[in-house]
C-alpha cells in the first residue's frame, strides 16, 4: 500500500511528545547518560515527585537504569528502588557493579527480590543470590518456587569463575531421531519453557549426551521431513569445571555463538552463550589492566580504605625494590660529586628504560592471555623484542647524545649517556618479555607483579650502566 504524500507531511510535522524528548535527552551520542538527565532524576528524588520520576525511568532501558544507579548516592538509590517493578529489577540487577548491587540488595524486600529472581536466567539469578548475606539468602530462596530454587542452588555449588557458574541451565535439546518438523513443533508447543535467548538446538543421545547441534537458522530453512542427524553440526563441549577464561578462549578461537556444558560423565547440564562471554572478556581484561598497575577493582562505589588496602602493599614492595635500585647510586657518589651533571642525567636513562620495559611487558602479558606466546615461540618473540630494544636505544642515543653534545660540548658525556640508553633499553626489552614468561611458567599471574620487577630491573640497570660508563669514560 502506498502512503499518501500528505500523510507523510503530517507525520513529519507531528509535534514530538515529552516521552520522545526525554528519550533523546537521556543518552548522549556515545550512549552514555546525559549529565542533565541525571540531574533531573536527582531533582525528582529530592522533591519526592513520583510521577516525574516514573516518566524519567520510563525513558531508560534496564541497562541504562543500572548505569544511572552508579551516579546516584546510596540514599537516592534506596529511594529509587520502590519505583522499579520486579520485571525491570530482573534486568537491572545483573547489570550493576558488584559494590552497588550488594548495597541495593540490602534494601530490597525478600518477596520482591524472589519475584525478580524468578524472571532471570539461572546464571544471572545465581550471581545475584551469591551477593546476599546468609540470612537474606535463606529468606529469598524460601520465597521462590522449588524448581527455581533448586536451579540456583545447583549453580552455586560450582566453583566461582567456572563454566558451571557461567552457564544457564535452560537449554533446548532434541533426540537425534527427530525430524526438523518435530523439532519446530516442539519449540512452538513449549515456547513458555524455552530459554529467553538461544541459538542452537542440541541433539542428544538416549543418555542425554550432546552428539551435535542444529543452529536455529538451519532449522528454519530446512524441509520438515529431514532428520536432525543429517543437518546437525559438530559441537565443542565445555566441561562444567573449566575456568571461565579458558571458556572465553575457546569461544574466540572457534568463533562460537553458544556451546553445551557437560558434567564429567558427558551429560548435558547447560549452555553458555556469547553474551555471557562478552562479559567474561571485559571482566578478565579489566582485571589484567588493573593488575598491571598493582591495583584491584575500584568501582564508583568503592570505599577509601578498601582502595588503600588494595594498593598499599604493592607500593610498599615497589619502595623496597626502588631503594635497592637506588643503592647503586651510593656506590658512585664520589663520581657524582666530581661531575654534578650525572645526577641530572641518570634519572632520564632509568625513566626511558622503564617506559620501554612497560611497553614490552604489556605486549607480553596480552600475548600470554591470548595464547599467542608460549614455549613454542618464546625464543623468537624474545629475540624480536631485544632487537627492537637495541634499535630504539640506538635511535634515542643518537638524538639525546647529539643534544648533550650541543649543550655541553663533551663527546665523552654524550657517549656515556648514549651507550647507557642502548644497554638499558636492551635489558628493558629482555626483562619485559622474560619476567611475565617466568611468572606464567611457575603458575603465577604475570599481570599482577611483573611491573614491579620490570621497574626494578630498568632502574637498577639504568643507574648502574650510566654511572659505571661515566666513571670509565669521563673520570
């Protein structure tokens, strides 16, 4: 049917509603919450304007409401909670930062929380229940239907950060002797029992072990009388006790959208979908970035003392290593007294080495995390980084050495500085590659403590190389 041009003109000229204006105001172009919108929510809470508050919340999707919670004070969040229906809470709670969610859960009635949990997938519900205090957990679980309660308790029995905790227990499975038509009829008949999101129908044998998978897209374009066994694809099974980081690696390597989770006997117990893996990748990446800096997660609601406790130990270790590195200066104090310019230049050598070491370290840690660096290619990778270190050191030596000569007209000073740079950048590249490899080899997380050791090596080498060469060449 062709629409009359006059109708189109009328549509274009139709006045915008306030709801549409609020939706545009809520988010900026990068989908971040607009500060002006947050201020309006804050103002509505201060005035106790319930109607206005509901209008503002209606303009947001659940993920945006979760983001909004991070910009509000604890008192404002508590005041906002009664205005969220259990169905909305079911989508908001899994998206919240852990600290904020724990605070919110303390103020939710057990009956309301039980209803919200009943609307969630089993994996999300288990994550939320895991944040509850023991007494509140017992009350909430007691208020839930027995089937939902059993699913959550079973999920919580698995180790944290394992596939068992990551998976959702709701799956779609069909026997291998079914046809496409039987499968589609089953999906339509049992639509209320299906997972909210699924991509594959898992084909199982009589013992409920997955023998293949049929993507939903294949089902929809295949004739009804074709057996599932003819169109099913090979599946990549995920053991229920596998670490979530390993699961993310498998999803990335094989470009998976979903995968069945099996218990030790091979029986299908759940599935992991790509939306879960996106969260894992983001979480693991954030952990590695924070660990490289020697800090833990400091979210928007983190307390001051908690942040201090997480950072102070690494600063203390760094103080000890720095003191040891600086001790080399005392060995050359007579040379520094004779030529004061050495005291000015030696921190530059150490600083450039530290930066170069950090660059190599970041590359090595990323390569280890993505399985791109192992014993098979370690020698080639380390040789490459050492070559890069020497070349960078030589380039910097030519530039800085030339500047020093122009400033002080002393070839020997420029030579000592340049050689020290080449040595320190070479050692920095070597340390930046070897230290994370060594820590990984002994079963330690290379992202956690590598930076402290690399900084120590580059500081010590920088001071020793420059002052030692200065003593040999200049004095």
